[in-house]
C-alpha cells in the first residue's frame, strides 16, 4: 500500500512499523542471529563466541554454554547451562564459583547465580579455511590502489591484482571448433 498525503500527515510515531518512512533493510529484517540466540536462552550471543576468553582456553575446550535462563521479568539471578565433556565435569564443577564470577564480570552485573551442568560432546568447531598466501602486488598495479581509503576494499583489490599477476593473463574464449547455434524452423 502506498503512502498518501493524508496518511503522512497523521501523527504516527517514527518507530511504528507503518510509519511510511524509508527504512534500511537491516531494520526491516531485524537481528536474525540475535532472535535465534534469544530463543535458546542467550540474551547476548557474545558469551558463546567469546567463551574461551571468559573461562580460558583450557576449560573452553571441555565445555561450552548452552543457555541462560532468567527468572520471569528479571535479567539477573539467572541459571547458566553448560555442556561439559564426560570426565571434565567434576573438574568444571569445582570451578563453579570462578566461572560464575567471570561470567558476571563479562556481563558487568550479577547476571548468573547458578550453573547447571549437562554431560555430552560439545559441538565440533567449524573448520577454518586456509587462505592461499598472496604474492606482493607489483608496483605498477599497486600505485593506484594505495589511494583507496577503505582498507577492506583496498585489500580485496590488491588480492585480485595479485591473482591476475599470478595467472597466465586474462581469460580468453577460443572460437576453435565452435558450431553455430542451429536454427529450427517450425511450420504451423
């Protein structure tokens, strides 16, 4: 439905979903990852991605957070559920006060007051892709790229230039052995 002049004169709040104002695509889609994390009990997805920083590399290899459940209407005094590999459970259980203290320090307030342990295999980390080592960009190609202000774009273009230099030249299409497309005449 298109916005008419009468609709735009109404006193609709700017944050209303029907405010007839242009919005960014990210605003329309919403925080998709955040919604799925909230569905599984995580109000802050960073606790999953930064778990090794919170408890240390050694304990992160044997455990991972599964969910955080808070009492109804509260954002403090929650229960953290940890997935712990078999024999590591007693050790991690002895470290409960330290884990609670570190998680609360991470949140900045007393978000967790209890930890529940569940034994099981933690999910395998995603395999990291190994990027090929790029050769330095020749000066004749690199001079124009040095003026680009955006570092991400400059890095991408330098990578493209290095790959072009490493190849045998620009791709070409050979006309040898090409057959013309046959014309089909149909009579009705």
